[in-house]
């Protein structure tokens, strides 16, 4: 494909806007064509004059544009299934933010639509493109830590508005899903059972829709390793993520806390600035995942992570949610 890949975006919220900025010259072989946003948001953007690209009234109008060769779906999670189905029916390659749908059944329907259309599909698990996580994966694959025996993942972030959380699917679907995928990516193993507990500590209104703001999930892997994922909507000191994999010969840790590549030591001890937002912490990874998608589509290769990774993450998130509510071990996908 000689011409740049024309990309349309569905949704210009926080992550959609970030992708739009990346596509405005930051991704080789691609160009941003237009975005579909809901009517109220479209009116606000038009009035402000700050839209990053031309705006259309809905997904159908976006897909009808002859310049749109592929789509980035960054709409609310509850709309992913419908928007993926629309894009698939139009034969457009899809890059979709996680989760692929807001239910296991919906995820399977979305995957079936993509498979029936035979189009390229990539799910947005940006940690797979982060240099720290990729280096950890390379070391593990090379046998640097021996046989994998234990995984630990932590994600702590500032709590979003409650209105957003009402439709996000819950802590395990919206936040810990990245740790579930990182566990599979780093260990190269499959999660076969989970046991979860949770608590409401930060925002009492979460009890209105049976959600939590602190959660811990114990993992069992197919080849015998154990793991734990810890997630919370509390991070007053800055965005906090890490992954740690223990093996028979050592361990590897993927962690980047400092915002700047320098450390100050004074009478207070070590003083450093942390990242405030995930888009800031993973700026390079977000760029790399979009570049990988564009490169794969232009080369006629299957993008990765793909449908199987998208489905498995949803199944694990669902299993963790059911385990927390039912107080038992649950097998993902069962």
C-alpha cells in the first residue's frame, strides 16, 4: 500500500483524543481523516474550534467516507460491540480500545462479526508495547529467570467520575483487565482459574451498582504458576503500575515510576516526580501500538494482540467479577 492509511476515529474522549493527536503526523504511513462523536460533544467541539479533525454525525457517516480505510474505536465500552460490528460489516480494519464488549456474550458476538468479515483486528493493550514490559517478556522468553513460578501485577489510578464507572463494567473490567493481559503476555501462560475479593473504600456510591474501588485477584496458571493482581481507584502520589514475574532462577520487574530520568537527593531523601496520567506514562507505548496496527494492515499481516487476546481478557475480567460476588474460584470462559 503506497498511499497513507486513512483512519477514522469513533469517539473523542480522553483516549480517543490521545489517539487523534498521535495520528496527526505521529504515525508513519497513516493520516487522520475524521471522527464520529455524539451530537452534544460534536456541538461543543465545533463551538470551541478545537476539534483535531473533521467531525461527522455518526459511525455510519464515518464508515461511508471513501478516504477511511480503517477505524480506531475509542467510544464508551458499552458501545464497542455495536461499533465493531458496524465497522466489520463495512469491511474496515479495526483497532479497538479494550474491552471488546461489555459482556462475554457481546465479546463473542463482536469477535464473530470480525471473523466473518475477515478483516484485521487489534485490541488496545498498550502495555505490550511499553519498553519495560517488552524487555521483561524478552528476558523471560530467553530463560533468564528459569521456569515461571509467580506473577504479580499492580495498577493504582485516580478514580474517574461515578457516572463513567456506572457503565465501565467495574474495577476488574476497566482497570485490572490490563494486568490480566500483562500476566498472559509476560508469562506466556494461560490463566485457568481466578479467585477475587474487593472492597469499597474510596467512593461509597459504588455500592449502588455493586462495584468496588479496591480489588485483589488470585490467579492459577495452566502450567502450575500462581499470580496476584491488585487494583485500586486510589493513587494520591501519582499513577502507579508494575509487573513482577518470579522464576526458578530469579525475577524480572517492569516498573517506571519516575516522570523524569533524573533523581534528586536532598535533606528529604530521594525526591522524584511521578506520572499523573496513564496517557503520559504510556505515551510511547500508545504510539507504538498504533504504528504496529498501521504497519500490519499496510503489509497484509495479522495485527497483534488480536481477537483471542481481546476475548480472553474479557473472560478473565468476567470470571474475577463473578468470583468476587460469589466467593469462589471461577474458570474464565466457563
